[in-house]
C-alpha cells in the first residue's frame, strides 16, 4: 500500500474514532449521539434515496445508520425503519437528521447541503 493511502486511511480512522457529538431530543427524553464523519459505504444508500426523490426515507435512513448510543453503538436497526417512517413525529426526526447530517458537511458544496 502506498504512503498516500496509508496516510488517507489513518486520517479517516482518526476522524471515525474522534469524539461523539450529541443532539438533545427533549421529546424523547434522550440524547442522540453521532460521529463527525461516515464512510461512503454508509452515505451511499442515503445518497441513492435522495437521488430517487425519497427525501423522507433518506432522512430516516440517515438516522438508522448514524444515530448512536453514548457508547457509540447504533441506536436503531433496519427493523426500526417502518416504525420511524410511520409512528414517530417527523419534526423530531428532521431535527435529529439535520444535526447528524450537518456534522458530515465539512467537505460538501453548498448545493449538496441544500439537498439535505
């Protein structure tokens, strides 16, 4: 492996292992934690849903993939998708998704951020 790839991987690993951020969700009496960055593997499904015009589903998918417990474990599983889509206040989901997705906008363009 070349030095550039080693350096790139180390940089990304450091970002992934960095401090967790949190958004207070008073409505749930719970904080939701998230990282400051995610891999393209994580982002790809969300981006695909956005491109297909499935904005609400993309927001829920970002929460499914990125919302974490204080210990850094996923808060939700794929089995929670239908509950989040149909039985949870959309305003709260938008608040959470906005915080989570804002954290990962460091290298995005203004147009990409506007799509979120």
